C-alpha cells in the first residue's frame, strides 16, 4: 500500500498530524473522557458511536466496525488514494512528500489530479477577471445587481463570468501552453469534430469548492433564461457531484454553531440566504440529494431543513430526499414555501427574520410524507391502499416506537382504517428491510485470541515473557493470525509497534478495522493479568491438541494400525501430562 512513499516519511506525517484536528473538519466531535465521540459518517448513526483517540491516533465506530488512522479516514471519507491522503495531511502540516518511488501509473494519476486542480484554480481566476472587466463583464455585473447580489457575497463565493465567445477560455489556456486534453478532462471544454469549444458561455460562473477552498468544478447560469438555464461540470477525476455540496466551505462553522443546516437546490437560492446574513446553508449541484450528502452534513449539524421550490418539481425533489433522512436517522424538516415562491424570491420578499420564523414551523418528515401521499392519491378506496403502500416503508424505518405509533394512529384516523391493519403492513415491510440490510459484525468470536492480540498491541513489553510465535500460529481466526504476524514482524525489526503504523501498513479493510477495534479496548496491563491470558490460551491449545489426537487414535484403531496407534497414544499422554502440570 505504501511501497512508493518512504515509510519514514509516512511516519513523520502521521506523527505530525492530530487525528482529532483532521477529523473535526468533517465530523462534530465531543470530548468524553480521554476520547472524542460523534455521529459516524459511514453509516446511519443515531447515537454517537464514532470514537476518536488522540492518544492512539486512531478512530473506530462501534456501530459499523469501520476504523483506522488519519489516512484511512480521509481515504474513506473523501474517496482519496493513499498517496493523496498522505499528501493532504503533509500539506496541512508543511511536510514535503517525495514522489520518486511511485509506480509510473500511480505517479501519473497523482500528477493528473494536481494538473486538473491547478487548471480549475486558474479557470476560476479567469472567470473572476472577466466579471470585473469594465466592458466584458458589464452585462454580468448588471445581472448580479438585478438579482440583488451584494459585493461581499460575490467576492466570498468567487463568482465569475464566462463570456459569449466559443473559445475564450480555450484560447486563454492555449496561450499558456496547457494541453486541451487536460481542459477536457477538467470538464471545461467540449470536443467536437476534432475541435475544442468552451463548455460555459455567457453565464454567471459559480466555482464549486471543497471545505479547503480547493476548486473542484463549476456551475453556470445563463443570463437570458436560455436553456439549459443551469449547466454544471460533469464528474471528473477531481469532482463528484454526488458527494459535493455548494457552499459548505462557508457554512460549516455556522452550521456547527446553530446545529442546523438549510438545504436548497439552486446557487442563487443559497446566495440569497447569505445576502441576508443566513450562513448555515448548502445547495445540491444539479443532482438529487444523496446518502453521501446527508452523511457529510451530519458531521456539522443534527437538524436539516429542506427549503425547496413550492412547485411540483420542488415537492417531488423533497419527497425523493426524505427516505434518506429516515434511513440515516436524521432530524429533518421541510419548509413549505407559499405557492409560486422559491427560496431566493421568498427571502428577498420577507427578509431574514420572517424566513427564520417560518422555518420554526417546518413540517417533520412523516407529517410531510403523509400530507403529500393523501394529496397525491386521494381518499378513494384505491387511494387509501396506495397511501398505505407508499407510507409503510417510511413508517417502518422509524426507530422510536412511540413516534411510529403516533403516526400510525394519525394515519388510521385520517383514512378511517383500522390501526391494526396499517400496523401489520408496516411490520411486514420492516421485517423485509431487516433481512435485506445488516451491519457487518465488528468483532470476532475468539475472545482469548482477541485478548492476546490486544495485549500485544497495547502492552508490547509483555511479549518477551512468552513465545508469541507459537501462540499466534495456533490461532483459528485468520484475521487475528495475520495481525499477530504483522506485529511480530514489526517487533523483529526493532521498530516500535503502534496501531496507527500497523494500519498504514495494510490495505486490508478487515485488518484495519480489527486493529482500531482492539486498540479501543481498555485492558489491564500488569504482568500477572497478561500471564493469565497466556496460560488460558496455552491450556486451550493443549486441549485442542488432545482432542485432535483422540480423533486420530480412533482412525488408527479402525485401520488396525498398531504402530501409529502406539505413537499417537504416547503423544496424547505427553500432552495430557503437560496440561496437568500447567494446572
């Protein structure tokens, strides 16, 4: 996994980093005892089960079993490669990473990513320059003024303008010697009949950045409502719309302070909130809200409020999103705007105070779904059947039994249907879901083997008091045996054994999760308790060996092999005697 980055460099980066500081940029952590806890970003976590140890420089979720060090968190959360994760942390802490030992393919991929990010940054500067140009950007500035965008918001979100020219950006980069193929990979130009054309023309440009202000892609809005009204960068090696949220870089601190986030669909919807001093908002990027979006936002706030357009398309978008909130066990609400209004026009009409007051009356997920289902299907006999069919899944996904009972009773009264009939449908749906989805088990059944490896991880000085090689080779659990061998190999090279280093040494997710799980255990480190664990396991090995020999003895008796029988009986007697002496 780390063969192309020198191990001493990886160790330097890891030692310099604070895993709490890095993860805190993505997950809201609270100090509890000597560790920090928060909601897991990798599964639907209702109660905080995600634990980060500053002392051991690891994280582990006791709900889904995911765990690792600072690098593996970034790999999983941001979908990075290992060298990208190391490079990210190194840059944060001012450590230089040599790339000379990378394989040609790996080096090529990393260099391409760096080129595309550099191109995006330069393109954002180009668009901003055009917007500020006295003549070229005049029409765009007038448009922004018409939309009541303030200079502060325009600057904060680095807004720009793509001129009407088909090749303005293309020529700009060509003069700088940038290959047009790279521009195409970045999603900035389109190739047609062997020629390249700018993707964005005569549009307000919204740079899409991550929480570290790195430009990943762009959105563009036409000035004259010509179609498509909005145009976004396609997915590229550096940009994935399904796990990127517009404005999160600006909103993250406000979301944490208010413990809430407003979710809107459009760029101008979000900017309108900022023009009124409402900073805790994000926008989706031309795609439906995804599970990854919800999990990202869970790291910054516990309450999420959808503020979509009041038209049919907006209502449908909200309906599609709500099951995610239920599945991810998120406290969510839906603000129903007056007919004909979108968040942009509404906040400019009523102002910040009235907008925030309206959000206090946002409907919960289930009341909204019930209202929408009744409105859509009506209260005919067939309509009632469809309403129950639509709502049985969401009702079954409610964790709180009291809430589920209240909503079922309310629905039964509205539909004039026996409550028990609805409850039966909900239970059937919930049973099917439970069979279909289950979290991976984070632990193994062999408690003694776990205890031994945990001791080797947390109390390496105890290893010299017994023969670990013999013990480990007797393990029945494959992952524990492999981990034990890794520990011994590191010990034999006279290097300190730390869990974070071992995690960096493997690309096996099962081993990584196992290490973090064992390291989160608090074990007694005194010599007597460690020797007791060893003696218990040695006794278990002897019993296992005696059982195995007994089986072989029976086979030798059936085969009438007297010579083998005598040999096995003598060996069994020796093992039995060792067991008695040990007791």
